[in-house]
C-alpha cells in the first residue's frame, strides 16, 4: 500500500493532477491514492474527513468545492457502508450542484 513515505514516493502520489478525492476512511485513502496515481494523471487534492458522528465537513462539501475548481476534471469519492453522508452526495448530484464526473464507491 501507499502508507509509508517510501511507497508514497515510489507510487508518485505527490504528482500533481486533475483528480479531486474525498474519503470517509483515512486508512483506505492511502490505497485509493495508490490506485489513482497508477491510473490517472495524478491528484489535485485528496482529503479524508473520517467517519465521526459530528464531522467538520462532509463528502458533499468537498465534492461541491471540487466542482468549482477548474483544475479538477473528475471527482472520486470513497464512502462507508451504512453512512448517511453518501445520500447527501446523491442529492447534490440530482440537484445539479456537482457537474463534473463522479466515481464513488
């Protein structure tokens, strides 16, 4: 995985790119960064918001924010089973608040 500094450098996760990534899982974010670094032009920004009951921000907050950044060409979201926040992301998509391609799992 991409958790250690050696792996981060080897996977070129530091390479600037056009993918905006937001996750509920800090640990799984490292693996997602690895996958994205190998299959895209790189990350514009990656953030793990965690799965706390009272989060400081939501998946939708970041997806909507990425939607307004011209350098971000696609948005990748990693949610959690049983989470409520994922539904607000769907509503934001339905309401047209997010106009860029979204890949979510």
